[in-house]
């Protein structure tokens, strides 16, 4: 007879690692969203304020966003608008003094699935292709076929890189996958042993013991995920630290 608790554990939303494989190909901004959307206070703000424009904008700013984004959408479908704008966002302007061989803005030539949205300040273009996501901030007056100038914040052009399609996942990408899976399991009330089985398999967790290396590894993953969810995500998006006082994750509500 199958143990009902074991059955429920194996069918928990966090248990299948395959559901987290998309994490391997996310860039820093997309990972930032994955941690923020799990924050209980952020989810509360969404439920409370997203239908009230003024309150929603104020609530969004405390989290480092221009607008609240639905936390039920993962990074494949969500389009959070971060404040003040991440270095990886390429800014496109009409070239006021273009040379004869100037590059032109060619919307349909940009590779990937394209989405246009207004982030509360300006028009943003997001282009997604397998293993890569590129974001552009479009200046007023930019039209298809117009000579275009590119701008990067803080010399970011040299360091901004996206995942390479078809490449083997990096150790850092695997760390993020395991961290988010462990965080979801912990938020669902799973024990460290159960988390170890979900992440590394029942065989790996068979030799579980109090001071074992696997137990320490899982504990570190849970702590890392909790820290990133409670403000650490801001470093990924190059945002200032989370405000103190009533905006902290563990602050008491009025």
C-alpha cells in the first residue's frame, strides 16, 4: 500500500526538477523576478493594490519596480519594469547626426519573439529567443528605418551577456535552479530530507544523517533562497538595499 504522505510529497508542485529547467537560461533580471515574486509581502501587495493605480505605484516603488507585476507569472511570461533601469537594458535613440553608413532601427530584423510594453516611463521592447532575452528602452521619436544610436549604462556593453543557446548549463545556473526549487519546497513546508530527495534523488538522500554533507548543502540552499527573496534579489537587479522599517519582509503590519 502506498503511503499517502509519500504520494503527496512526490506530487508536490516543487518536487519535479523538470519544472525548473527554464531557470537555467534566465538572465540576471529574470532571476531577480523569480525571487521577488515568491516574497509573501510582495504577493500581499499585489492582491491588495494592483487594481488601485496610485496605491499600486507606491507599493511597486518599495520593491524596486515602476509597476506591480503579477507574481503568479514566472519569468517566461512576466515583464517587470525595474527602477531605475538595469545596465543590461540597451537604450536606443534616434541618431541626431548619423554618418552615411549609420545603422537603422529595424524592428522586424531583431531576432526572437518580440513584445512591446509601456513600463510607466517609456516604451520597452523585449526580444526572446531560445536561451536569450534582450531588453531595449526606446526613446521618443524612434521609428522603423530611422538611424539609431545605442547607449549602455556604465559601460555595460562589454559585460552584458546572455546565456548561449545549446550550451551546457553553468554551475551558477544550476545553483539558481536548486536554490529556487529548495526555496519553494521550504515555503511549502517540506523538511530538509524531503528537499534533498526532490533535488538530488532518493538514492542520494538514502544515506541522510544529522551532520552529513548533503544535509548541510540543502540547508545552505534554503538559507540562500530565503536571503535572496528577502532583499538579496535587489543586488541582481542593481537596486539599492530594501528599505528599512515597515517595508522589511519581517516587519509587522499596521
